[in-house]
C-alpha cells in the first residue's frame, strides 16, 4: 500500500510539474519556435561585398541598412524588439556568398536575410531559400531573382530589366533621339548578361539595332579597347550597365581618346562617387537610378540626412553616395514589413506583411513600393540624373519614369 501510494504521489508530482512547465514556458517556446526572434530582438542577416571589386558600391548600402536600423532601435525597436543586424563580407565571390549564407543561417540563426552578393549567387540561394523557408529580401535585382516568384524571395528595388526599359522610354519617347547608333558596355557577369539580354529585347521592340556590345571586367582600371571599338563603329549613345569604378574607367577612356558619345548609366554607376572618380570625363554622362540622392529636397531625404547627421555629427560632406539612399530605403521597407507583421512575428507572417504593401510611399526616397502574392519586385520607377561637376553632385532632370507597358 505504501509503495503504491508513493508511485501515485510521484506520478502526480511529475504531472503537475509538466503542467506548470508548459504554462510558464510559453515565452521560451515562442523564442524557440521562430529562429532569430526573442522577446527583445530580431536577427537580420546581410551579405554584401565590403573588400572586393564592388565594395565602393555595397559598403554604402550596408551603412544605409545599419544606420536606419540603429535609428529604429534608438526609437525603441519594432513592436518592442530591437534589430540585430549581422553583416557578412562575401568579396563578390559566389563560393563566399554561399559560405556567408550558411554561417548566418545555421550559426547565427537569423530570422531573415537582406542584401546580397552577385546576381548569380542570389539565383543559387533562391533554391536554398525555398527549401529552408526563410525570407530573403534581396539587393540583387535581376528579374530572374523574383520571376518566377518564390514565396520567400523578394527584391527591394528596381529590376535591371526595368532600368533598361526606362532608358529606352527616355531615349525614344521623351527626348526622341534620331539616328540612334546604340552600344552597350557591361561586365561578363550575370548582372551584365541580364543587361545585354534586355537591351537586345528593347532594341528589337523599338526597331533599333544594338550595334556594339563591349565587355569590360568589373575590376577594370582602363577601357582602351572598348572605347576604340565603339568609336570605330561610330556609336553615338552608349548604355553603361556596370559598376562605379569600372564605369569611371570607361568614361576616362572616352575623354582620353576624344570620343564623345552620350553615355547613359544604370544604377550602380549613377552615384556621386562616379563624379569624384571621373572628373571632367563625366561631362557626357547621364544616369538612371531608382533612388534619390543624399542632398535631394524631399521629406524622405530630409529625414535621412537629419537622422544620419545626428548619429554622425559634422559629416554632411563629402556627400554620401546614392547607394546610401538605396540601403536606407531597403531598411525602410523591411521595417515597414516587420511592423505590419505584429507582435507574434513569424516567417510566414513577414511574407504576408510584405504582400500587403501596396503603393507604399517612401516619402521621396524612391518611387512607390508595391508587392503581392505573385509580385516580388518592389517597384519599376526610375529617374534620370545629370552631373553637376562644380558641386560634385547628381541632379534630377526628370520626374519618376516607368517602363512603357
């Protein structure tokens, strides 16, 4: 009898302990259920070249991310949680991008990703993102990243294809160029291959021949053969679908060989750094960009400057490159989605929140942002800029332009 009573007593105590554990451990269960989320923090992982061939571009993007999240944390965070932003440098190398992804996913156990390495690397990660069911809000903006759409993969800006479409709209329908002899300068990367494919598509659509396609290395310091090839073919308009440093090498080469075409650059060249690197060689350049400049006068940029200078007093000049606005806008969109996700933050909840963003205003930082169940592209608006060499800035020469539908 005593032994039987003892067994019942032990069972009862064990049962009650289990009930108490379940009732009192709900907060711990929540943290364990959603990796990267605790009662007080949200871990966001980011991958971006900080020391490789496109570091001058992506360093400023990462600074925009970090500074905006710092501002949000200083305001108390999002629904009571502060963002822990973890940045990994992939040197713009695909194997390194994959290694960074694994480190952030399995060691740091981040809740979601933003940023990205090369377009080719992000296309490889697209399969992993689908398998692991983790949100990836990408800086790489080739359409293949989001078309066909995958549940967990979004981009945060304008697709490269849409940038090219806006350039053709500008040349053909807005300034109505006659006798157009068109050339392209681009890298032999997935970014560059996207550029040539869409340029050929648009040229065919408008009944134009792409008369030259010059490949220039991402790390190029000079571009003599490319410049002379275009000059020999009498190309009078060049689409510069490249990155800042190599784009500047091409511009300097044009001046060196007294070759004076109109040069229209896509977003990675449309940044104030290209003026600093190119000097007077920038005279025939205009750029097409989906983001406003640091010094533009609109509510979004005014707030960006005010907050940044509060974090870093006395750093108004030299002006931050347009890619800083890009990073700031990325973080602005991600913060909005996290807010909409509510207190009970889950990965699927973040996806639904992203899909709920419709015609969302960034207050002038970019064109309006829209997502949907089958739409993972943030926007398709761009604006054309020209350099003001004396002031060392890019000034807008159009309002926001969309591709021709």
